[in-house]
C-alpha cells in the first residue's frame, strides 16, 4: 500500500505523534509512506530520523490555488492508495488536491482529534462542500468528538464516521 499524509503542525503534539507512530508502523510492515509537513518541524525531524520520506510541499490557505496545484502534483506523482489529512485548516485545498491527484482511486480520509463544532457561515459552506465532494471518510479519536460532529454536521453520512480511540 502507498500511504500519503499531511500534517501542518509546528510542534510534536497528539496528532503529530499519532501520525509518526502510524507512519513508522506502516513502513515497518513494508508499505510506502510519504508525509507532507513543515520543513524542520519536529515531525519532519522525527520522520526523517526513522528513514520516512517527507515533502515540504503542502496546501496553504483556502484561496491559494498555487500551493494546491503543487500539492496535487506531489500526490499525483506518488500515486497513494490512501491520503490522510490531519490539519483542519487545510481540508478544503488538501482534499481537493488529493481527490484530483489520485484521480478518484483510493480514499481521502480526514482525522479530527479535538471536540469542534462544525463551522457556520461561509467557512462552513466551503468546508461542507469539501467534505461532501472530496472526503471519503472521517476518523475521530473519541466518542465526544463523534457526538459533536454528528450534532453539528448531521448532513455527513454516519457510515463514513469512524471512531478509533
């Protein structure tokens, strides 16, 4: 399997640690792994120390089509079976680029690790479009996160929401 993930964290916190552990284990099992992250961030350093490939090309602001295009090209060249997005603020550009870069093969999965109500207004409409058009599944790490998601994003299909404690 070819696994690609994006994380935009500046520190080595919960999401970054989970992605590091997942990447190490997938590579140990013989899978190809490529992680998009901030250059010289603690996650980048930790992954490289374990021999895991990283890319510093990543999606940026929702209106930054240049970075989305570059991100799509990285994904397109790698041809992953799964794309995991772990940075909430980059879901729109990241999921669009992942969907286009994979040419609709494999899955685009978002990981949500904190209790967060789905936004309203313009941001909510854009995010809802991304989730309905480009995101195949959502992984959350607690029942509280899942319940808040179900309550504030009732339009999202329940069978696409997965809890991994």
